[in-house]
């Protein structure tokens, strides 16, 4: 099963169980699918990714406590930042490669 299909299957299982939608936008499902696929390809472990996500959310929580900001829909923004940090740390993608790919994704989603 492709990672894109895994994300769709995950979403369908949640819907069948009567749960709220897991992804509120297509890019969130793609981010999940990318992280899952890269982990399945053994480029990093899911635990490595999870540790980066926990750190990213914790950092955002400290900022939120300081300035009082809140954005309940930002989980997948943290998810994506954690993935970007891990890809850079592991040498899987450079800053320039990530920036280029993000521009491609943004361009595709605005069309």
C-alpha cells in the first residue's frame, strides 16, 4: 500500500469509527504520508520522528505560555516542522532542497 493510500485509509478508519476527521486539509494528509513513507523506507524510525514532534510541540507550548497565542489547528504545522528538522539532521534533505519542495507544494495547492 502506498503512503498516500495509507493516509487515506487512516482517514477512512477514523470516519468509520465515528471520529472527527483526522486531516483538515489535503496538505496534512500529504505530510503524514511523507513521514510514514520515509519511516517505512528506514530513513529514520518513527520514534525518532515522534521525539522531534514532541520537542516541536513543547517549544511552541513554551512560546504560547509566554505570549498568550493559541492556534488549535497548528498540530500539522508542528508535524511538518518536526519532519523538516529531522530530514535536515539526518542529511536526507538540505535547507535549499526543503525550501524548493515547499515552494512546489505551495504552488500546486494555490492552483
